[in-house]
DNA sequence: GCTTTAATGTTAACAAAGTTAACATAAGAA
DNA sequence: TTCTTATGTTAACTTTGTTAACATTAAAGC
């Protein structure tokens, strides 16, 4: 007389997985525990997901999508090129700080291999496309020379890696943002820092 | 008649752990497998290390030291301030690319908590001191105003996070360095990229 | 030299996790 | 209604981290 077919196990599992991940990270997410917490047998998740990686992939896809949406929302509202790059970087770090576990999931090594989950690869590519478009969009509509295009691409990489480095080091606790300052402006300050300028600017 | 006391189990374990880590990363390092490969009982490692975290900590400490040495070697040979910062960044990324698993270990979440391993914390702090000194050393010997000192500090953070971001994205395969170019000059290019400069420089 | 003690090994057990196989039941198609 | 498929369940198997109980060796104290 077991409650076979509750109807929505897959979604419930996903939501609970989401909750656990937020609190304890990918390592703390155990399939068995997840199943118990969902009130379903310990093997049930295997009917809906391709094992643990399958669930992680599903969560990662959702995370990538939210990430991309958040970046796009910022990028779309800012017309000025330089300002857009900077604010985008701040938003990038902002997402990492607000959702450190999700950020770690989509960039860390517990992320399932992109090759094995085409939708995951798609979600990842889409997020990076948003970034790249935002960084190079203004230049794209002008007719660029080959070297200009190359520079634009490199600049996107540079902007991306700067934001990424700050994000990683901050959520790792290696860089501690000053308490008396807004996180966004702190990040902007770091992004704009010119390593070659004289100290007494 | 068992071969009790082979004499050097601790070091052999560490070396084998090192080997496994290089090939398979922290996740692939299983204590039991390590013990078997070392030809010792599966509980033996616990006599020499504080469980799995203990071994990871030991390996991480060694990794931090090599990392710091490598950075210091570069920093010490370059007198020019700007050049030193840049080459240091390239060395930072170089280490990550040469030893991705070690880099991941010392920066990822499988690194044992610094609080629980004072020597690990020390090794980490030392590595970052090397970085910070190299980035701010020239300025340090001048008598700086408070704001100059703050700028110097921020600049160190900016340099660090830039290198870190490139390193992370490269070893994650999200940024693929061009095959026709030396990795070092690729990194230097990214580090020097001025996001605000016009495209046709 | 002999005895005691601490260090170092060993085996055996436990719990937790990922995964799969074998079986049960419900829902929908034929 | 019957057959097939999707979805659940239980029970097993393997691996892993860890600890307890016991064995042996080396070193220290007498």
C-alpha cells in the first residue's frame, strides 16, 4: 500500500537537491540522504536521473541559466561600453558571492563533464556567450579589422578572467572585501586598477 | 613474520599520494587504495596522518611551498616593478598549468580547512606574502602616504586576482590558450590588456 | 641483559555512500 | 481487458573513511 507514484518526484528531488547544495555544497549532497529527505526510496532517484552526476548536471544547468540571466539583465541596461564591462564584472562577482555553492558547482571539478551532458554544455556556452557579447557588442557592429576583432576577443577574455579571479578568491576567503565598503564598488575598484599607473594618481 | 616497520612508511605514503594526486586529483585519492599501493595495511596511514585531511594537508603544504618558491624565484630576478608584476602573473599561471591538480588542491574546497592545520595556514600565508611583497616591494621602501599604501595593497589584490582568474579558467578548459603562441606571452597579453583603451591601439 | 613502554602494524568491524539487479505496482496504449 | 512501460521498492554489492582491539618491534629505564 506504498504511495507509489506521488506524481512529481523528479521536481521535488531537484528542489531538495537545490536546497542541500545551497547549504552544504556538492560534496554534502548525497543521493541516499536526498532520497530519504524526499520521503522516497533510496534507489528512486535513479529512475529520474543518471546517477549523482545526472542530478548535479541538472542543478548546474539551472545555475548556469540563472547566472546568464543575471548577467544579461545587467548588460542590457547599460549602453556605455566601458561601464557595461565593469558593471558586468561586478555582477559576475555578485552572483558568486550570493550563490557561492552554485558558482563553485558550475566552475569547480565536481561539475559533471560537459561532454557527457549536452544540455549542460549548452547552458555553459550560452552563459559565456552572454559575457562575450556584452564585452564586445559595441565593437561588433562597427566593421572591424582582423586585429581589432582579435583585440576585442582578448579583451573579453581579460575582463572575464579578472572577474573570475576576484570571485574565486573572495568566495574562498582569500580576499576579504572591506566591511565598510559596498561589495560592488570594491569589485569595480579592483577591476579598474591599472597595474602600471604611478601610486600617487 | 610480517614486514613490520619498513621504516619509512610516512614518506612513501606521501610520495605515492603525490603521484596519485597528480594523475587523478584529490577526489581520486583514496586512503585505502593508497595503502594498498604502498603495500601496507589499509589502516596504516592513520598511524602517520590525521586521516584523509591530514594527508591532503601534508601534500598541500608541499604544494604551497613549491608554489611560493617558484614565484619567489621569478620575483627575485626582476628589478623593474611593472615587469616583475607581469612576469609574476605569468609564473602564477604557469604553475597552475604545469601542476593543475596541485593548484586545485591548494585553492579548491577539497583543501582541508586552514584553521585545523596551522602549518597549512602558515604555508598559505607565506605564499601570499611572497606575492604581495613582490607586487608592492618597490613602493614599500619609499615612505608612502596612507592612500598610497592602500593603493599599493589594492594593486596587489588586483594583480593576484587577474592571474588567479586566468589560471582557473585555463586549467578548467574554459579559456583555451592559442596553440601558436607561448603560454607566457599569452598570459602577459591578458594581464596587460587595458579594458578601457580603444580597440585600434 | 631484562622489562616496560611507546610507536608502528595488523585485522576486523562499522556506517555511509554510489550503484545495480530483481521484483512490484500503477497508468496508459493496444 | 491485456500488454507494455514508467515508476517505485527492497536487497544486495562494492568502495571508502574511520575506529577499536590486538600484535610486534624499537627504544628507554632499570
